C-alpha cells in the first residue's frame, strides 16, 4: 500500500507541474474565463502573459544571407582570428539592438570561409537596408579645403561639347518640323524625346502652372493656343524643348498684394516690445493716412515685417489658401487698387493693398526634350574638400559626451598612435581654416582649427539629438571589417509562406500523433493508453522547455521534435513487449513491470545515447537549420526517456492488484 501511495503522490506532483506548464504554454485556456469574470463582475484579476514560441526563418519569414570572406591578404595562421573578428563585427551591425534575434555563424571548409546570417521576422522592405548596414562600415573621413584650381576644357573636350550640341540642335529642329507638319505629336515624342518617362506617356507632362520648374516652357505655353504646337525651339541650359498645348483651363484666381504689418509682444514671430493696445493705435493712425499711392512708402517706413523696408510689404502673386484664413478672406473679397480695413491675424495687425487680380491658367502640355551638354557634364565639379589620410580606420574609441555649457550631445573620438600623428599634422597645417568631418560621404561637422591638436583626441559637434549622437557613436565603434566580405547568396522567405509552412507542419505532427495513439491503444490496450497519457505530458513539458530556454523552432526543428516522439513510442514498444513476455511466463504484474522495464532499459539506453552523440555532433559542426534539428531532437530524446521510464512506469503501477490480475490480463494484451 505504501508503494502505491508513493506512486500516487509522485504522479500527482507530475500532473500538477504538467498542468501549470500547460497553462503557461496556452494561457488562453485560463485567460478567457478570467476576462469573462472581469467583464461581468467588474474585477481586475490579472491575466497570464503570453510568451510566444521563437520561430525560425522558415516559419516566421525573413532573410538568409551567405557572405564569403576574401582571405587572400591574410596569413594562414591568422585566418581563424580574422573570420571570428568579421563574425563579431557583422553580429554588431546586423542587430545592434537585439530586435531580430539574428543568428550569425561561421562555416569553414578547406580555405573557404563563409559567414551565414539569418534574420527571422524581417520585413521584405527592410532587407535591402539591412544588407547595406551589414556590408558597409560607417565611413569616417577628415577632409581639408581643396586648393586645386578648376581646370578648363581642353581643345578635344571643347570640340566634343560643340559637336554634341550641334547635333542636338539639328535633331531638335527635325523633330519640330515634323511636329509642325501635322504629324501625331505623341508619335513624334515617342520617336525623338530623350526623357524616358515622357516617352512612355507620348510626351505628356500633364497640366502645368506658373510655378512649373522650366519657366521658359510655361511662358511658351501662355503664348500658344489650345491644340497647337509652339512654333520655336525653347532652349535652356540642359536641352531643347518642343511643346504642344493640348488644353487650357482656368482654375480660380490669384492676387497680387502688399501689406503693412504692426506686430505686438506675444504675436507669432514678433520681436517687438509693443503692447497689443499700442500696436492697434499705431495701425489706426496709419490707416487714416494710407492710400494706394503712398502705401508702399508707408510699409517701408513702418511695417515690422522683416525685409519690408526694402520690399514695401510685397507678397507677389498668390492663390487662395496660401495666406492665413483671416488675411485670405479679406484680400480675395477686396477690389483691385483698394486698401483694406485693419485685419488681425496671429502675426499682428495688417493693412492690405490689393494691386491686381487675374485668373489662374493651367496648360495641359506635351513635350519633346532633346539633351544638350554643358561643361560640367564633361568636367566634373571640383570638390571643395580634399581627402586626407585620416579615416575611421585609425579610430580607437568613440563615446557620447555633453557640452558643459549647452548640454548638447557630442561625440568624443580618440585615435590610435597612427591617427594621433596624422591628426596632429592635419590640424597644424590648417590653423585658422576649417577641417570637415564626413560620415558616409556627408559632412556632419566643419570646425575651424584654432591650434594644432597633438593628443589624438577630438570632438564631433553638430545639431545632434541624444539618439543621433548615440547612433553615431555606436556606428563608429563597430569598426572596419578585418577582411573583405562578398554577398554570395540571398534567400528571402515571406511571412505568409512561413505561416503556411508552420500550419502544415503542425497538422502533420497532430495527424501523426493521433495515428500513433490509435495504434498504441488498439495494439497494447491499457499500456498503450497510459503511454499516450505519458506522451501528452511529454508534449506539454517539451513545449514549456522550448518557450523558456528559448529554442528557435524551424521546420527541421519541428521534424526533430516529431522524431523524438517516435523514439519515445519506440521505447514504450520495447517495454511493453518485454512486459507481455514476463506476464505470459506467469509473473505477478508488479514483478513483470519491473522486469520488463529493467530488461528493455539497455536497448533504450544504447539507442538513445547513440542518437544523443549524433545530435551533439550535428549541433557542434552544423549550421542553423541542422542545429535546430539536433537541439530539438536531443532535448526530445532526453525527455522521452523520462516519459517512458518514469511516467509510464508510475501509471502502470497504479493498476497492480494481485487479486484482480487474472481478470485484467486482457487489458495488457495477454491471454489468460
């Protein structure tokens, strides 16, 4: 009796632990009732947080990248260290914040060294940017002013320029004559235009207005009637334009106006100390004297708008909706050559002089564009900065500091011995001149050198936010790659494809488990049923382990898990066959159970140990997918031995009853 009581207690402990793990694995089972109670009884019982399984690349979607290291410039005895360093740098670059749980591994064979990067959960639109971040180091350069004079075109280059532009003009004239002769303009545009987008659209550029980027085209459109081709070539620096006006339409009106502003303390953008009351008195006085003839002079003398002393408050031409609502409503309701009453806006008090008004004309234009060459097309523009030998390669450290006076974030950098010497030389020859600091080709700071700096330390200043300064510091500290890397292959798995693979895998596993359960129960009867219960406990526990370690689940990992279930069943088959043999020989159930487990153990042990050795080898030498298979199979095998040897054994011992053994023999698949 004591033994059976002990078995029951142990089983109860295992079942309670398995139940708690099951709730952790699938909290929805308990959270739904909790949410119902909270809603119905106005309670605030906390729900169980859901911890998702960590899914691998093939199930979650993402990118699989393979980089090959160029070891041609590295001594053979240093290649191992070099590839390790490259792996570390790549790991920092690809996932500095731990967002993607990236897997970065080395795979070497003979003299081929590769780094495999797996990024699970990365969206397709992020992959290109990530590849750029992985393969490129932040390029820090120190540049000084370029004192080289601009060179002029030589005779050969000048001839090339003139010949090209002469041919361009001849082509443009030919296209113009063809368009004027009545040919279909869209066909002429498709044949001649050198603007790719306009060629696809038959030359159409849509409706243009006064603000069109090529003012010459707009002015030519104004001088052309609808459904007509402008009769001349429209020349600009970059090329020749031939246009046809397809349609002309009016869309609202625009006005030309001047205004006189008196702002007061507290108004938007106002730097005056005038009170609101005094500002109103002043605008009233000006209103009494303002006329269309003297308005511009009054604005120059009195308006508080910056620059009004030169512009006379001119606002030029503008359409409705351009100005603030109060101003807009008044100016468009006024007559031409009128001065308004006092208008108040958030900028202060205004007087408005409406100079003119006209309809806004829009022109539907088609265009043929023929390229010309200019000198800068042959002679690249001279860079105002020239490179020095100092780059981020000589950088020793970067850290974020704060300016003691302004508290603005800065990035302090320290150079190695070579950088210290180079920086000293650069600052010495540029005293009183700027030295620019470029990051990835863009200037981030251009400080003026006051004195030579020989201690190898500098500060990068700029309008940095704290996040920007930290990002810059982190990027600089990532350093340069020890060896060049080349992207050999890139595979992208969409999230939807991964979800489909996961669903199919789960269904396959579930169907397989049901079939195995039916076989075990049908063939082994009661032991088979108990084995299925043990397998359910095994499934709950292994799922808990996968979540808490956590184990990254891939398709191969799920295959390893399903295989471990098969091995657990295999262990039970060995045990039950030995059990049946012992029962047939006439032994009591208790002795038969112990003897069956003891005799089956050596075969189970040998098979599982050999599997565990294989798993260890695959996990140690394999790459991601193979490692996933090895880890899940290894964990499953270890736990399956516990399930088969301990749990199933305890469940069987619950049915030990010598008085009823003969009646229960059929439950164990043994004839009386």
